[in-house]
C-alpha cells in the first residue's frame, strides 16, 4: 500500500530515509520539469533539484505534515530556480543563445518557437525604451558593467544610471507581463533586474 504524503512527511520528520527516498522518486520528474522550464539547462536543473532535496532533508524537522508536500517542494524549487538564475545568469544566457542558434533538429520545435517568441518580445520591449535607457540596460545586463562603470562610460551620474536601469526593468517587467508568459518575466527579472 502506497503511503500518503502526510504519512511520508511524518516519517521524514523522524529521520526515516526510506520516506525521503519515496518522496524523492515521487516528485523528481515534477520538480525537474519546473526547473528545466526556467533554466533550460539540464545540468542547472539537476543542481536545483539536488539543492531542494538537500534542504528538505536538512529542514525535515520543521516540515508541516498538514501542508501539501508537493506544494512545499514546488515552492522550494521556484525559490531555488530564482536563486540559480540570479547566480548563473551568464551561463543561462549562453545556453539560451546556444539553443537559439542550433538547427531545429537539435531542439524541439516547441522549444525553438518559445525561445524565438521570448527573444522577439524582449527585443520589442527594448525598442520601446528611450535610447539612453536602452543603452544603460544593455550595458548593465548584457555586458555586466557596474553602475559606476556605466556612469563613467556614458559620462552621466551614478544616480542617473540607477534610475534609468530601474525604470527600464520596471517597464520591461510590465511589458513582458502583457506580451509574454510568466516564464519570460521570471527569467528577465531574476537574470537582469536584481
């Protein structure tokens, strides 16, 4: 007889490794699908998955068995993915660029269409920005320059850079909310606007 999540959570709180392994197997594919949806890189998705399960084991005593384990793990995965995107934004962008330049045989048609759609929406949003705001955003996000470096390069104040970058991020966040899916908005916010 298969144990319920509540029963597994109670056993896990008592340091039951079998309960942990059961939860691992039960939600592995579900959590992996959440991670890969956002980071697009199998290695980074696996890293996120391992971190979520490690945190589950470490924090097992605080687990609330009355709450859904599936929802708990999904929320933990979303937080982990946001941290991963923030910490690995350059690797993720390289991977996305690599996927976008591969022949269609290397990626699924759906994946290629989604990447192209997101890229088009972001490009369209960037075109809506003023020239200076777009330049500040590109220097900060794509070239990874600091506020000070952008200010020096453009010969404007650091405060102007901060304001321009903040307003560009806010505009793009709203633009993506209206014109793209939540995945694109999360990637933009976590990758660029942090």
